[in-house]
């Protein structure tokens, strides 16, 4: 085993994610390699050092503030505000919404003056699709690369 | 629906998706510490006061997205995914937010420390915090999710929308960078458990 491989396996081992299949090979390498033994000690030291990063207790009224800020769930206006917000960055969402508008209008013209359960359900699906399209449209790597580039 | 992935809090989030505010309130109560602490560590100490504002945005987004929640995801993983996206975006328009929140009062800060943390000098704490802050954002997010939140690799992959092997690589590179940053501060390192023999009383 090369030292570079051993280093990667040590990172897995510190997380308890090193499988039994590779553990004996790593142990054998460590027995004969003082350099990797030192690397393993350094990993442990850095992991312990991370505990020095302190956090503060959340404000007692945090939950109350969140609850006071919530809009009504699933109100039509709320949904469309959200969908409209998604129109700008996502041409895909625009197409979906245009389709939804068309079908909703069509159903209205068919004589449905009140919102029918069918229209309501469809609108809900469109909302769900538009929202979930956000992360799916940009793969994690691309999204993160974009944000990283923009931030630095 | 696989039974092993069904979490106790999944019904609460599903209820929230149907407009149940009380159910969502219980989720906020259960998860706000994890979300706030994740954001505090990600933003690093100088931005920690803003973590609560951002956490509020995270829960607002969670409320809006609750109808789209898929029960195969864990509630914590789902919330941390929203929080991670918010944190990564936050760096991009931080200046704008600062200008907006001038009237905001800083929340009282009472440090929570582990015994190891208490043993470290103030200077060491700043060094480690700076080293964490210097990591590329995705490496930092991966390390925080693993070290402080103890998420399994598969869930870190879900939060970061990447593969498990990419998570392994992110964590390895994060630790390598951390090691280099802290290498010159060995003299300040916490007392390690000696591998030598111990005398039993
Ligand atoms: Zn070696």
C-alpha cells in the first residue's frame, strides 16, 4: 500500500467508515511506516482541535420569532409568489408555469368558476415540480462551483 | 416506502406540509439548535451573530418547501440541505445583507464548550476557527456535518447533492488543509492522551 492511499484510509478510519476489507491492509502498512503513524497522530490531534470552535446558545425566543414569520401554508397567493420568484432564474419553471396557466385557464373557461379539486391538485403538483426543479436542475457540483466562484 | 428510513419526525413534516403550524413548531423546537450551530460554525465566529437571522430564513424556506418533502429523506438531512444552500448563497450576498440588518441587535452569546475546548487557549481557539474558515466552502460544510453533527457519509452526500466518494475526498482534503494550517501551532495543541503505561491506584 502506498502512503497516499494509507492517508485516505486514515481519514475514513477516523470517521469509523473504514470497512473490514481494507482495515487489515492499513494496519499492516501502519506497522511498518513511521511517517503514516505520525500522519495518523496528526489527524487525531486536528480532530480534537476542532472541538475548540465554540458556538453560542440560541436566543430563547428564536422559535417564537420563526413561527410569527410564517405565512399561511399552501395559500394560492403564496404559491404563485413562489412560482413567480422561480420564473426569473429558471426558464424550465417558466415553461411549466405557462403550461399550468394554460390548463387552469382552460378549466376556468370550461365553466369552473370555483376552484375544482382537480385544478387544485394540479396546481399543487406544479408547485411541487417547480420547487424541486431548483436543486435537481443544478447538480451539486455545478451549484457549489458556481457559488464558490461567485463568493471568492 | 422503506420502513428503515422512516423517521419519528417525518409525520410532523408531512403534517406541516398540509399546513399544520403546531407540527412545524415542534420541528423548529427540535431542530433549531442543530441548524443554528451548523450556520454559526460555517459562517465562523465573526458572522455567528447573523446565524440566527439566516436560520430564520432556513425555517421559512422549510415551511414553504414542506409540501414537497419526500419521506425517504431524513428530516435533519433535509433541513441541513436547506441550511447548506442558504449558507453557500449567503457568502455571495453577505454585503447586501449586512446593509439591511443594521438595526439588528446581537443575541446574547454564551459559549458552549466541550472539556477539550475549555482546555485550549483563546489563541488556539482563534487559530482553529480561522483554519476552519479558510477551508473551501464545500469542504468546510462536509467537515462540519461530519465532525459536529456526526452525519453518515451517505447523508452528507445527500446534503451536498454529491456522491459518497466525493464526500470521502472532501473530508480528506479538508483534514489535509486543516493539518497544514495547524502544523505551526503544535506547541499549543491540547494535552493528548499518552499512549504510555498508566499506573493504576
Ligand atoms: Zn506510509
